[in-house]
């Protein structure tokens, strides 16, 4: 590329060749790029930088979200808190209150069977929380009702569950024949999907 001085010198030279008439002799006429012996003149636009391959950025290492832990409290004998803690994870408190000062989860899930005695025990323990008589620091999250037999519940038991559900969230676990034989590694039924999401277990 010529600078400003180069353009001025070229202009003076052209003027000298033109002479008085102002026209260039034929041999001095500029020849375009289409002529055989014309100068190699190339007209192009702005020069673009060569495209670079996309950069690969290492994925930012973020800590995995921490799954919330629960303490399963059995409201009566045979409620199923041990089985649920094994299947869904968490702390099996049994018939005792959890001890957060010992590292046990303060979030509580009350467990009971769906028969009449089980619902009585669940309602009694729920009232303890509602009255504020539970040990300080514990947080009742939900009720988990485990089917006490295969098949549909009698209407009166279903109505009692609706009353409990009007006060607090209730999660239902259907009758699981495999659990009776100790097979706890099988897939969860669809009815337990909501509880699986709550506890962080892979949903069925």
C-alpha cells in the first residue's frame, strides 16, 4: 500500500506524461486486470481472520447437589421404618427421637401402616408435633403410610387418610411382596415415585 507521499509522486509523473493535452499516451494508459499483460490488480473487501476452531473449555467442576437426609420414625412396631431407610436412604430412628446433636437428620418422616392401629399411632405422633411437644430442632416433613395388605383400603380407612392429608403431606407406599422376602434391590413401583423424588432416590 502506498503512503500519502507515494500518491503525490505518482500524480506528478502522470502529469508530466500527459503534457498539455492532459491525456495519457496509449502506452501509458492503465490496463485492467482483464488484459493479458495488465498489472495484477485485485479488488477485495475487508480481510477476515481465518476461522478458529471452537475452543474447548473444561467444564467447571461444581460440587454435586447435596441430597437432603431424613430420619424415619416408626410410630408403632412393624411400621416399616427400617425397610424404608434401607430402600430410600436416611436414618432409621426406630421408635426413638432423632438426635441432631449427634449428626442424625433433623428432618423427620413419620412412618405407619394403613390399618386402623397404624393410623391411630400416626395421628397421635402428629399431634405431638402440632402441640409443640416434640424435641426442639426437629422438623416434621411428611407422613409415610405403608400398605398393610394387598388390595384397596376400606372406605373408612381411606377417609382417615384424607383427614391426615389435610394437615400434612402424605406419601403412600403400596404393598410390596418382594420386601417380605428381603428383596429390597428391585425397582420401585410408580406409586412410590413422589417419595423417591422427596428423598433423592432415583425415581422409578
